[in-house]
């Protein structure tokens, strides 16, 4: 009788031990020790697993894409404030383009130091949406652009703006050295990183002229260098995709910085 009792006691102790071990096994890693049901603890474990998985997915999203979306690339009419900035500069007294035909854009870009910058541009309303889509694609690809200010910040002096490698569009002016109205005057042409992508042409004396003058080291397009626009370049491809033509493909002169849509 006593032996049987001892066997029963040992059996109970082993059963309790196994039960406890089973209990601990399912509760291990769960946050609370108050859960008594193994089913509940399993549910908890599942939730923990799902939460951990979704957190891991978030962690793998590249932090290089901040909260700037295409919606931050804005198109606005020319306000009184903008008029005050451009009047008598890029918008000259004899300007034949009504303000209603122009739009002020806010565009983001990645500069030469890899830093996100807010740029601005005035363009013809006919190309405003194209320009937003092109520069959003360049932004997401981290295409380097040195600066993007209104040409008015350079007294509407095209040479000064180009020499500072400023990317811009609207400027009511003639084509340099001629009396013909430039497509920039209509807001239908954009110059990108102009210092590294100069305008090269022959003047009336048959001499080669480089605009801007400090872009001379970048006239030889057979050499490789940073910020060079050629047919393999993303900027070129985006503009062409949106129906623009490229000055680098002209026959009698080469304007490597220049994209226009007529
Ligand atoms: Zn141009």
C-alpha cells in the first residue's frame, strides 16, 4: 500500500514537472506571465511574430526616401509676390507672354553633396505637368543638380546663371547673339547643369564660342566627367520621354544643357 502511494506520488511529481515544462515552453518569450491558457499564449506568440515581421519590413525600407512625394512638387499661378520678384528682370517691360501663360513650380532635387534641396522654376503652363513629372523622376533617382533658382537671382543674366551652374527655364530674352526670341522667353526651354553642359557654337567670325565661358573644359564630350548629359543620361531620357528635344542633337551648334518643347 505504501509502495503504491510512493509510485502515485512520483507519478504526480513527474506529471506536474512535465506539465510545468510544457507550460513554460509555450510561455517563453511572451510578455506576460499571467496568461494561463496555452491557446491564449499561442495567440500571443503569433501576434508577436506578426508584429516582429512587420517591424522588420519597415526597417528594410530605405531611409533615403523621406516624406517628399510628387504632391510636394507644386504648380501655381504667378502671384503678386512672384511678379514683384521677376518684373523688370526675367519678365521685362516688353514681355509678350502674359502672366496667365506662366506657372511657378516648386521642385525638389538632390544637390552635388547628396542633400535634398527645394528648387523653384517658372515655366509655360503647357509644359508644367511634364516638368513636374521629369524632375520628380530625377529626384527619386537622386540625379545630381547643383542649384535651381529663378534666373532673377542672377539679375536675369543668362551668362551669370549658367556660370553658377543654375538649372532654370523662363527668361524673356533673345537667343544669345541674335535678335530672335528664345524658347526660354516662352518658358518652353529648360537648361540643366549648364556649366558642365555648355552651349557651343561658331560665331560670325567662325570662332568657337562657349557659353558659359567657364564651361570650356566640358566642350569635349568624348571625355568622361560627372554631370555630363548625353543620350545615356537619365535627364536626357526623361525629357525625351515627355516629348522634348535636346540641344545636344542640333547640327550647327550644340546646346548640351538645353531641352525644349514646341
Ligand atoms: Zn537653353
